C-alpha cells in the first residue's frame, strides 16, 4: 500500500556542512504518521550518504516539537506505517547515524517525540520545552527506545518516575538533570543548535565520527540485549486490548476503560 508523502518533513542545507531536517505537521502537533516516517527515513539516509554533511539538526515547525505517534493513525489500524524496516519508529530511532545529530526542541515533546530526541546525540531546548513519555496513559509503552534510553540520560529514580507516571519534565529540571545540553529563550533553540553544529563541523570529520562512535559504544553497552527485552514487552502490550482502547478513547475524547 502506498502512502502519500508531501511536505510533512523539510530538508535544508545551512552553510556547506550542516543539514536541518524539520518536522512539518504543526496543525497535528508534528505527530508521526506514515508519511512523516517515510520522509524522515529518506532524509536521514541522505545525511548519512552525503559526505559533505558533517552535522544534522532535527527541528520542528510550530509551537510543539512532536506529540509522538499519531493516535488517529493507530485508531485507523495504520500504526505499522510509522515503523520503517531500516530506521524503526519514524524511520529514525534505530537508523544508522554515524554523524552527530542535534535536537532543537521547542514546546512539548511527548512519547515518540521524546524518542526522536533521545535518538539524537545533543539536545538544545527552549525554556518552554517539556519532555514526557505518557504511553502508559494510553495503554502503550515507549517501545521505540524510550523506556531504556531515558535511563541512560537521567538518574534511575527520575527515569522510573517519567515512564510510570507519564508526567512531563520541564526544561529547567531537564537541564539540571543532564538531559539537555543547552537551554535557550523561546525561539532561540534552532539558532543555538546551528551554532553548536557549526562548531562541530569545524572539526575533523573523521575524528568527530570516530570519537562519537566510541562514546556511543560506551553509553550503549548491551543495546541488543536491552532491545530484546523491550521488544518482548512491546509484544505483550500490543497483544492486550488496552492498546486498542487507549487509541480509541483518545479519538472519541473520553476516559479510557482499561481491561488489563
């Protein structure tokens, strides 16, 4: 089945060595549907393949960075469209990325939006940004890396609080807890991310890539083992009726009725 792809994700070059990839569904809070996943995967591969690109920035249009998985797509039985063979969710969370990616976050990032952020290497956020993994409120699990990657950024108590309550973490506390690299005034996050990208791009490309590869390895030991546990948990969640009920209740604008 084909999926229509338009301007859901934008790509631009800033200078000679920096690419900016922008989520562009502001009317839908930049929620990830099939078209977003296809386009984001394609642009991620473009960044990887283009030797002249040394750094990439992941940004978003509008007042919300990303509301995560488009629950309307879930309710319509189209969640599979958001998971790509190579890149996983949104074509991005498990994609090959040998070059540094910087997330420029404005406003809320939730669910899959946080998982996109956690798939980047550096995070710049505005003062009005927030980060939440609210999947448990919808009978789901942050199964695109969120439930274990968040624990690599934050202390265990804070990470556990985020994944079991689903409540958001504000930018100030996120900065103090070490989740983000820079905090800016609202609207300045993209410029700050580009300034950081420019500093990185000025360095030796191979030295940056190899240094990054080793640093990632140090922080991602046993990634395959953790993913195996996560994938098993996802299968259990998707086999339960709460998975369907959470999405249906969201679309019908009512409180969900859990059965598990």
